[in-house]
């Protein structure tokens, strides 16, 4: 089977290409691809084509230790980089991301970084997975219901079925809705409110970063270095 693409320049890591082969060959994925081709003829779509699968290219299937589930990419120009909650270098930190960093500081004493680019987390095995991997500029949720959720639900199921001991961080009601896709006898699920300011601070105090590292250490795994700037 050929490597799945949305445009000719988008390639997903071979470990995921093999794991998700049945999804890439499914009729819904062909329809999704055609939708995106037509969408890009009329609108700006984020993230850029070569970043759509960034979460998978930074975190191979074999390296997944932690999964954080978001909903949509940021929809303003320059923000989205293919990792949930993350923004490209030089872009101001959105409120939810800033609250994540504030909780990290409270939990582990790590100073709030200048950049909101979460690639260092992804490179250590934190899969930063949005349920929908693309969005039309300025229109939040505009690519929901087009097939991405089927694809990303399959990603969660594959991780649940084929791996063990993964820590799933579910923040907010939408992420909580994915709980039933995860085998609780094989994996760890930590739930909290969404880090958005709309949650009125309910996210603070969850201590998910220290709890995640403790669960990893209990399994003999290397904890995540949550610092963005070394």
C-alpha cells in the first residue's frame, strides 16, 4: 500500500502507516481526502499540509507513553502546528496553553516557558492528538464531522489494543467522551476539567504532570521531562 497522503507532500511515520493501514484504505478516508482538496481550493486550512500529521511524526507508535486529547487545531493564521494545545514558535500562547503551563509550574515548579511549541513533549512519547486534524481559517469546528473523528478514534483504539500502560490525560468533557475507547484494565486514565479559562480554574490542582511521571516510573519507564526550554 502506498503511504497515505492528504497532499503529495504529507507523509506519516511508517510505524503509524503500518498500524493504521486499514483506516487509510477505508472509504471514509478517501472522502476526507477529497473534502480537504476541495476545501483548500476555496479557503485557508490549518495547519499547513506538511504539519497535519505532526503528532504522529514526532511520536512514533512504538514510543507512545502518554496521550493528551484535544478537539480542534487553532484556527488563526500561524498558530496550529499539528500538536494539540501547541503553537508554532514565536506565536503568543493561547489562554488554555498558558493555564497548562501555570498548572505545570504549580505541580512541578517548572517556569512558564517563552514558547508554546510542545514538540519537546511529543519527541519524548507524548502523543498530542486533536480529534480533528484540520480547520478552516477563522472557523472553529469547521472540519468536524468530515471523517477525522473516525480516524482519531481509531488511533485511540489501536493504542488501547496494541499497547499497555499508556497514560491518557483527558481534559474537559469532550476528551472525557473518549474514555470508553480505552481499556481501563491495561492503561491509566487521568481526568480533569479543560484548561480553558471558561472552566473558571477547575483545571488547576489536577497535578497530572507529576501523576503521569509517577505512573511511568512505576512501570520502569523514563518519566517525561516537561520542561520546554532547557
